[in-house]
């Protein structure tokens, strides 16, 4: 009986990874995409295509091991993927670089499973109800900044797409992953950021404890370091109004509702407490 998935190629054993030409990504950047309806439909179909390729590649590896005790890798399956792109239209519409990334991700899943020091389990098939996503290498797309708030990214076959530049990129793009959750698309860039080691100052080391009431407490100092004031005048006025509104609602709940309050009110209290806490905002110490 023939196997359900035809094994066209058998990988050689003793696989060695090719040397990396570009520096690896050491930081991540995530931005929200604002797509048209037509592009949204195309990228959604690409997400399902990526899942189908992943499941077929995984099934092919399982069949190769069950029938011939052979281990398939991405270099062998890439030839099968090239033949499938020429014969099947919906696979041919999927970017070739994204298809190669699927096979590399499957290689990484097997490497983690075979590593005794890694907690990963055996690779499993992906469900249709899972998160839609696909990945591209950094050289397969372009990114440009329009102004302080907006930018554009150009994936293959889609043209320039608008995104919100909520933070600077700060490095060279190594890879990009497009993800759809709750009907919204995001793109995550793996960035090789340049980091310069701080020169030694000749002082002894110390322990630092970060908290809420005290922003930072050093083991070599007797007094804590408090966060500098970061709210603007209008933000302080709005915070004061919210605290007064909170006090009125708490008083009303105690008198008329036996101290009980709604979930929305509890959420607003948590936000107000977090905003007014002195150690929750990001700050820089001298």
C-alpha cells in the first residue's frame, strides 16, 4: 500500500547548518497594520496556505520515518515545495520565501524536540482555528517611514501597506512575521540592534530592587530613588478628576449597594491606581 503522502526525496543524515551571513536578531518590534479589504483577504488566504504547507511537510516527515526510517529536512522538502508551487495554484500564489520559512520553522521545531535540554514536545499539526500567520526573511520586504506616526511596509505581491510606527525600529530587519488576531493584522520585526557595552566605571557592584512605592532601592544607598514626575499639566488634571470620581462612586457603593461595585468600576480603579503609582512608569536614573 502506498503511503498517503508521496516521499519524493530522502534527506541525508548529519545535517549541518549553513553559516549565518547577517547578524542574528536580538530585539523585536511589533506594529499594527492598516490594510484594505482586498489585501486582508489575500493575507488571510496566505495564513491558511502556510498552515496547510506546515501540516503537509510534517505528514511527509512522519511517513518518511514510518516507511523508510529516513529523516527529512528543509533542503530536501524545498524541492517538493517547488514542484507543488508549479502544479497547485493556491500554493503558487504564496510567496516562495514564506514557504521556505515554513520548512525552516519545522526544522527548528524538530531540533528543539531532539534537544534534551529544551522543554519542547514533538511537533503537532496546526488547527484551522489557530492564529493565522506567515513569516518572511528581512531581504524579502521593504520598510519606509512616512512621518513620526506612520510608516509603510512592502511584502511580496502586495505593494506598500500602512502601519503605525509606535516606536523606532532601531536596527536592521532580519525577519518579519505577519499575525492576525481578533481580526487585526500586526507585523513583528526581528531586529539586529547595535548595542555598545558601557565602559567600566571602576566602582564596585551593587544590588538594585525595583518596586512600586519606591522606584529603585540600591544596596549601597540608604535612601530610595524615586521616579521623576512624568505627567503633564493636563494629565494631572485628568488624573485628579478621575480620583474624585472614584471617591464619589466608592461612597455611593457603600451607602446604596452594600459596598459592591461593577467589573467596569473595578477596572477603572485598577487603572487609576496604576497611573498614580510612582514606580510603574519607565524612567531613567542618573
